[in-house]
């Protein structure tokens, strides 16, 4: 299954905040064995959100959207998605009760209209209750297309993904991705001619053309990373694919230029 990430928020487009949500989700999807080919950022505008969805579903089976679930007028993602998926808005009594208790504890007599709208959810959908904030997420399905809607604040989004979405998505994948990372020495520890990305890539040569495992180099300020990644049905099978390629990479790079080797298990 191919999954696309759409981050909603004008504040991201304007550079007011860094989009750490997309980085987190992309890494989690990779470790679930789910392909993610594109990431999109769109502002808080219903028409542009719809346009982003149309493009996403032309090339992906599922979309994970973050942001736009709060109580303010520009939090429009959920309302737009209910129209997009043809879902009837209904009040979730569990969320409504939680919100009422929430405002009472803060000294308010009743819910504002903005707070109340967070209790409106799409019918015939999976509701993801928020244990670290007020706005629930949800999972909507229609005609084989899936949309997972998560809150924007990372301290709310990450636990919701771990508690609910990870289990849901795990059932959609028939493979896992495992990576081994080789860190090459910095210029202070080895000849400068061997720490750049280009010299390392030259030594690996045709290994970087592999399909499974794949071998890729990444330039860093203190040297170069080599990431070898394999996909398989389970971790053991992936490691069997990785081992000979990792050993060949080590041989070509040279023992004296390797700072450390680690398995990426995050």
C-alpha cells in the first residue's frame, strides 16, 4: 500500500514552525513496510486541501493528514474531509462529555461553539480519541481509499499514531523495512579525500544501483552516512538480505574509514 502525507497549516507554509510531523510519519511508515512517495504541505484553505487530496489519491491508496482539527475558524480540515468522503456529521457523546468537563475544570460555564465543533465527527468512521489534547482524530474509508486524520501538535499526533494508527496500518502491510547505517569518519579523523560523499559513492560504485537492498550515501557536516535498506516479510529475512551487502560496503569503504555501524530500529 502506498501512503501519502499531507500536512495542513498556513503556519508551516510561512515558516513559522518546522514540519517535524512529516519526518516522524515518514520514518514510521518506512518501518511498517509502507511506501511513501510524496509529502505535501497545504494551507488552511478548503479548496486547496481538496486539490491536494485529488492529487494524492491519483497516486496513493491512503493519505495521512495532520492539522486543522482545533477550535478556531481556520481549522477546517475535518469539515472538508467529511464532505469529500460523503460522511454525515454526528456528535460523538464521549468527546462532547470530555470537552464539557475540560472547560469546567478551567472555570468556564459552557463550551464555546469552536470547542463544541471538535465533538462533531464523521459517521461510519473509526474515531481516534485524543488522550493528550481535545480534538479527536479519525479514519475514513470510501471506495478503497483511506484517510487518517490526526491533530497537528506533535505531542498529540505522535501518541495517537502509536496507540491507534500503527495497529491499523500494520494490518495493511505485508513487509518490513530494515536499515543498517555505516558512519564514515570525519575529516579530523581521516584523510579529507575520503570523508566526502563523492569518494565514498565512487568506492561503492554499482552497489548504489541495487533494488533490494538499496545502498545510498548522505553527506553530513562531519562526514558521510551510508544507509543500506532491505524489505522482506520479517526482520530475519531482511537481515539475511542485508548482511552480504553490508559486508561488501565495509570492504570497499575500508576499515580505517568506518566510525560505527548500527541497525536503524526506530
